[in-house]
C-alpha cells in the first residue's frame, strides 16, 4: 500500500546524489525529507512574477514529456475553476504512478493526489484569490505530460527542467535591457540533445548541442530587445535523444510557457 511512498524516497535520494548532498544518507529513514519540500523551497525565487491573463479556455500543450521532479507555476483567477489535465507516460518496463501536490502563495497545501500509471486525470480547483499557485510533480522512473490547461502555466527552469525526448517551441520572456544571457542544456552519457534558440520574430539566433564527451552545452544570446523568445530541443549529431535538463539564466523570469502571449514576466524595477 505504501509503494508510492517508496518512490518519493528514491526520488529524493537520487536528487540528493545529483546535488552532491551525500550527508543526506544520515537522515532518519523513518522520517525522510519530502521531495515536495525541496521543490517548494524554490518558490521564494518566483513569488514576484507577474501573472499573465488567460482566457479561461483550454489550451492544448505541445508534446512535452517531463521526467524527474518538476515544478509548475499556475496563474489562477479568483472564483474561476482552474483545470490542468495530466498524463502519466510509461517508460520502458517501469510502472510508476504520477504524484502531484498543489500549494497556494503562502505555501499551504491545498490538494494532492496520484494519477495511476499510464492514465490521465484532471486536477481541478477553484481559488479564493488571484495569484501564483504551485504544482509539484514526479513520476519516479516514468515520464509525464501536461495535456492542456485553462489557466496560464509555466515550467520552472531556473534550477533545471527535466525532460525526455524532443520538445517543440517553448517561450520565455527577456526583459528590456537584459544584456547577454545564457541558456544551458545537459545530457548524460550517450544521451545527447541540441538546443535551438529563436528571437521574438521566430528567427534562429543560436544553436548548441551536447555530445558523448561534452555533456553540457551553453548558448549565449545578446538580445536586440526584450520580448518573448523561444527554444526547442532536437536530436544532436551523435547519441540518442532521451533524458536532459534545460536551465534558464538567473537574469530571466524562470519559466517556460507553451504560448508566447502567456509568458511570465518580472515586474518593472
């Protein structure tokens, strides 16, 4: 009955290994630190994001397969039901369920749940106040997707957004007078990827790729002006396109959005 709890523990432990926090092995196993707590520690860095306006209509997301632990930022409208359709995506012989938890701007837990392996479910909630809400997701060794939302949503990428396979256009906001900024992509072993970057007019302005010998590649962009830039991930010249992470420069709002008109922005200084 507690199978899902074991996967939370394994996910937390693997994250600690990747981050070099090897002293975590000495924490009491009977009361491990939740990976949800780790995810929500990042929220303080994004509490000042501007809330883009939605139409209330469902927006179909491109085919994006997320993997590992990820955090979704939701821009909710008071009194209007917010709906997010989630899909647990099988990978190999793994059979992990998709775990999720929703918190409000004060970090109060509102809802949590499990989506059975290989199925989709709708997360639906009505909120009393407008603002940013936070949805943490993990599916162990499997993958998962956001199929559609009726409220603006962004994928948190300041600490590394974990994905598998290629991804079409995702948008991010570049504030005016930002200066040069960097986007990075990281593969592992024989799993490689190419990162392409586009300006607000859709013109390609940078491309980098990882290799079996160089697992991280960085694209440095000097923008002509601010606006909704975009990126995509395709196959590199060598290796296979599977697991990788994308990280946005700290100068930028930390989210990637499926629509240019729904990118999250930083308030004017």
